[in-house]
C-alpha cells in the first residue's frame, strides 16, 4: 500500500493512513470521554441534565450485554454493538435524547471453572476480563454513556437482583385480578376468613410450618421437592433448557438424571397467558414470537375422568371430540396412581404382548420404570415408530360409552405435561396408532377420513389426523356427536362432560415453572435464611446486599458422571461461619441457616435495562419518574419498553421470556410503569469465518493458509475450506485490535456494516476490509490537501446541478436507510456520492463538504469529527443536525416530452418524470416553438400523456 512507501509518504504527509487514523481516533476518544459527549440526561437525580435535551423525544437503544470471557473479543462480537452505535448516533442527530450504554453479564460458569483450575478468585479474573474488553470496545469509538455501565457482579447491582427476588418471593398471583399482589394481602384474606384455609381449619390454628407450606403454594418464588435434572458430572442441577435432546448436559456433555431435590422455583406459569397475549403488541421478528408461543404452548382442551375401582384417572386431551375412539389409556410410568390400581396378578387371559413376559403386573411395572428413568423427556417424545410400554393389569371405564379400557404405562406419556395420563385414540393420533398396532389394541374410526382411505382402520397404515372433518361412530345412549365438525363436537362433548360431572374444559400450557437454584459459587446468593423448623424467611432489605462469602474451593462437588444416586453439595455450604448465623428478623435474635444455592446465570440479565436508567440510586431499583421517562408506555408502545434491543437469535426464549416475566411482576407490584422490557427486538446475523482443516479433520491456523492452484494449502499440505463459526478453537479468530491497528476503527466499523443486511450472516474476509479504508482515504482527499493538511473547501454558492442532485439523493437515501437500519445500503450511497465528488474534481464547495461529513458521522465518527473540526467548527459533530434533502434535487433526472401539432413534432421538452398533466399542458402551450407553430390559431383539443407526449389539435 502506498502509505508504507516512504516516497509517497513524503509527497503526501497528510494522507489518511493507518497511523493518522490511529492518532485521530485516540484523540477523539479522549475528547469524548473528557467532554461526556454521550451522556444522556435524566429528568431528575444524579444524572439530571440539560432540560432542553430531556424535553426531546427519547430513544433507549440497547445491546444484549456481553459476558466478559477471557478470550476477549473477535470481530464477530461487535457487529451488533457497531450497528446500535450507528443507529444511536443517527437518532442523536435527528433530535432525540438517546440512552446508549453497555454493561457486563459477569456471573457464570467459565470464571468459576477457571477459578477451579487456577485458584484465581472468579472476581479477580472476571474484573480483569472486563477491563480488557473495555479497552477493546473503547477502541471502536462506541458512543456509550459510561456513567451508566455496571457489571452484574457488582454488589451494588446484585443487591437489587436480590431485592427483586424478595419482591417475587413476597408476592402471589391473584387469578381474579390477573396480577401479582403482595403475599401480606393473601395472609390478610386467610386471617379474615375471606379466603378459606384449605382443610377447613382457621389461619390462627395453623402452626408456623403449616402456614409457610400453605403460602409457598401461592408464592411466585417457592421452594419445592421437584424432579430436577441432576448432572453428577457437573455437580449441579440443570434447567430443562440446559439439557440436550439426547439427555446430556449442554455444557460438558455429561449424563443427566431425573432426581427429586428441594429447589427454588419461579412461578412463571402464572403469567403464561399474559406472556402470550402481550407478544402481539411487540415489534419483534415473527420467528422469535413464534418460538415464544411454542415454548409457552397453550392448548385448549378438556380434562376427562375415567372411573376406576371407585376412583378416577383424569386425562388431559385436546380432542375430547374423539372420546368414542378412546380404546385404551396410558399413564406416565412415574404416575403416582400406577401402584394403586396395579392388581396382584394378570387378569385371566392377558395377552403375552401386554405383559412383556413378566410374571406379575408389579414386576412388569418396576422393570419398565427402570428403563424409562434412563431416558430424557425429549427422547421419550421422539416420533419413533417403535413405541414401548406395558399393561398395568387394570381397566378403567370410558365415561361416554361405559366401555372397559385397559390401562398401560408407556414412556411416550410425560409426567410433567397435562395430567400425566392420556386417553389413547389410535384412530386419530399417530403415536397412539403406532402403540395400538404394536400391542394389538382396537382402533376405531371416529373422524371421517377425507383422503379416500375409508372408515375401516384395519386397512390403514397410519392414523387419520385432521381438525377439519366430520365425527362418525360417536353415538351412545347419552350423547351423539355424529355429523358434527371438530369444533362443534368439542363444544358439545365438553358441555356434556361438565353437565354430567365427568370433566371440564381446560387450557393447558407447555411452559413449566422456572427452576431457579444452582449449586454454584459464582452467582447471586439467595437472600433467604431457614429457621430451626426449616421455614424459609426473607432477609430484610436492610441486610442487602448479601455478599458472597470467601470459600477455599469454588467447585461444587462433582461425582462419577454415571452415578445417579448422588446429591449436590454446594460450594457455599462449606463456609460454616457464613452459613450459620444469628439474626434478629423482628422477633429477637435467633439462629438461622442460610440458603447455599445461588441464582442461575439468567437472573442478572432479567432486569438490567432498568438499572441503566438510574444506575446509582441507592434507595430504589429505579426512580419511577426516570423509568416512566425512558421506558413508559406511549403511542405505538402500549406496554412501554426499550426502543430497540439488538442481539443474537439464540436468546429467543430463555433470556427474553425470563426478562418479560420479571418486568410483569415489577409492573404488577407498582415498581415500574412498563410491562414489557423490550419493545422492538432485532436479531443481527453472525459473522462467519472460513475454517480450514487438514486431512485428519483438525483445524489449522486460517491466517497461514495459502490459496493456489484452485485449492488451499497449509505447510505444503492441501486443506479443505468450510464456512463456520469464528473462534479460538477453530483457529480462525480475527480480533478487532488487529484490524484497528492495520486500518483504524472507522474502517472496521464501515466494513462490518457494509458486509450485508444486518440480520443476515456473512463471511468475514480480511482482504476486503481495505475497500472501506480506500473510501475513507478518498473522503479525506476530497476535503483535505494531502501535502499541506489544509482544507481545500471553498465558500461558494455556485454548485453544479449534477453535484446537487448527487448530494441530495444521497442525503435522502442515507436518512431512510439509517432509520430503517439498512446500514449496508447507506454506505453504498455515501460511496456513490463520494465517487461522484472524486470524479468531479476541483475544490469542494463548503455546502457540499459539510453535509457529506454529517452523512458519514454516524458510521465513521472519528474521521467525521476530525473533518468537522478542520472545517472550522468548534463543537462536536455528534450533536449536529443530520442533513435534510431538498426534494427538488431528489427526483430523478428529467424525461423528454414530445410536443406534436397535428401529429407533427414541433418541440421537445425536458420535464420531471412526476409532472402532472395540467402542468405539462401549460408548459407545452407556453413553449416559444409551440406558440410560433400555432401562429395564433385557436385550440380545439389537447391530448396529454404525461410525462412523454402532448398532442395539440388546432381549431
Ligand atoms: C386424545 C387425542 C386424540 C389427542 C387425538 C390427540 C389427538 P398438545 O397439543 O401438545 O397440548 N397428551 C396429553 N398429555 C400428555 C402427556 N403427559 N404426555 C404425552 N402426551 C400427552 O397435546 C395434547 C395431546 O397430547 C392430548 O390430546 C393427548 O392426546 C396428548 F386424535 O388426547 B390427545
């Protein structure tokens, strides 16, 4: 490149080179920091500021904050951060008060595992990683309000995470009011008798343990002995979401077992309906909304009771209309009623296929249960055709026709969904069909096939599944559904079931309560202590934050990964001095034991948007007025929230669902006005990179691969190339630091934004970066004399038409593109304008140079700031008004209009393509040549075909 050529450098000492970029960028970054250029004023409090700025419309623009990993950033990480920064800068230049900052999501396993390996305290390594990342991010020129940054590990921050936990613990969901309310209001209802205490006793008669147990049935955060995913290899329990489809831990790939443990849970299921309904008003990608809807999984159906031995088995079905086709039942192997109904011996003549060759039902059940326990829910639900199960020896009664139906256990029915029991309708459910065929169970057709297969299931290869067909074979003594369509039949049967006391219509959700305990060190301690009766007590707010104690060993005790009979042992439990405390919780000093689990990694990211608003408030999580200002509901945003949230699509469900849930609880309790955290969500694509592998399949350093003879070579060996993720392990990471050193941050920013539409994944190509560097060099050269460093701009009103058109078209296009987050096309338009100016040559008029610099400012802020200063301005480019196009120059070039008189061409006019018929007629008739040709003759008729033809018929 020319800038490395000493002769060229001598001839052009003021060329835009990497060295000059580095100097400019460092200087402006220092300036911005010193001036607080990106400080967004609050309406009150310690961050209050200029009322004129506060009075502007607000924009709260946010990124999914990073985990400060030890590896630092590669060029893929800042893609979203650069995009939000460009967008935020544009919003600042179009009259908004813009809040844009970035914190760190800093609790989590990697730091803990590093601590286990090296003995370094997780805080020490995490803080070092944060420092390193801050340096890397600062180098990119991101316009963050740094006063608002924090890390989730800061005690000042997690104090409020703990405080929110207590809010949730101390509240219950009032189904009538459809909102959370303080638990004290529930206690008052029990005390006054307004709400009867289950079991018939009065509140005052209950012991403290009984009261606590009763309340934990209602609390939104509650401890329960729940079946959990216990992973001995990691020494911790995992949320369902952290377990892979084949029943192993996502992290570490260890086996995961179902075990019963006392764990904290969050009753997110209480909010299922609202989490679903409120999605409608959010401006999110449809794909993400769909994933949330599926995750919540609302199913309308019925609960139906099947009598058995004077008791009943209740099933959940979405197809009560098929009740006449229910020929057997299935319970989940773990269903608590299994033992109860299992007889001592097989009924006379029980088929060998049903018994599985076992001597007694009890033996068959025990053997099958052991087999089922080793499979994950996902494996059990897989659509495999070979269904397994075993007969329990019991028969129940189909309430609709009195028929005896055999009761099986099979692992395709899950305990955690519906009631853990189903009525099987093999004619119309694929899994039931496969099972019925395997176990030689009757199959009845109750929904008339519409595909011509006929109504005899003996001839079918599969179930007939349809929601849009007529009911058949469904008439009994008490009710008939024949001839009704599915919807009508569902309504009729549900009404009958309710009337006869056999069941009721119900809604079922796939969503489960959120398992909230982790057996980890590096997380938020629970602000909970247990008294000598084991009753959980909330710590008072005055005891927050409850800080993490020092321990000798950070790791949870891990076990033989295959040993299911182990139990977690938490790191915090080893610090006996911390665990056993004497506290006065209002009734005198007493001995307590602290909770020794910690919160899951999701906790800190559930509410961080709120803390950005008022980060130093020591009295409140956030001041209500400040929250209302930045996040309150407004036109088009009925639930309020952040104006723009950018991050990866991998957070479609967990983080976004948990954060929505916490927002709703805080909203219900009156702490915040917004009921949704993120109004608009945007998922950026990924920056991919080529992975080169040798013949053994091992990744080789991408930077050392040569391309020749149509192939790729590493150390003389041919290697293969595939597009994949970027990262250290694939030896293809490129760091922003390298690119900044070679070209500067502005070039890196432009390159990342120019690579393609933001929501599309794109391959990184270091060799292409120079293209954007050249754009900046030409921009610089259009304004600055490379020999003297002087600005070449001239003050003149005399600007050629072509240049005005190029300028205003660019302004118009770039404005629309930045607003629409189409950064790649915005850069294309800037490039086009700049190329036009380069070709035009000569000194640039100031009236062109200045808007050009302003157009570039959101994208490449350092060079823009430098040029703005060189153009003689003393204030920062950051707060200038973004240029507005003159519409007169935006319309396309003119088109030629032919004017005819009696069919003969008399004149050609250059007109705007959008000209109206009236205007065109007037213009034609006023044209000198036309006036001359008419020579005073009157006009009979004018035919106008705008914009290309005017035909005049003289009188
Ligand atoms: C009878 C029936 C007939 C069903 C038919 C379906 C089709 P969604 O839509 O996902 O809510 N089911 C209920 N509980 C289950 C459990 N714990 N494990 C496995 N399967 C269970 O699915 C509801 C349907 O899944 C229910 O409706 C039930 O089968 C089954 F033609 O009942 B259905």
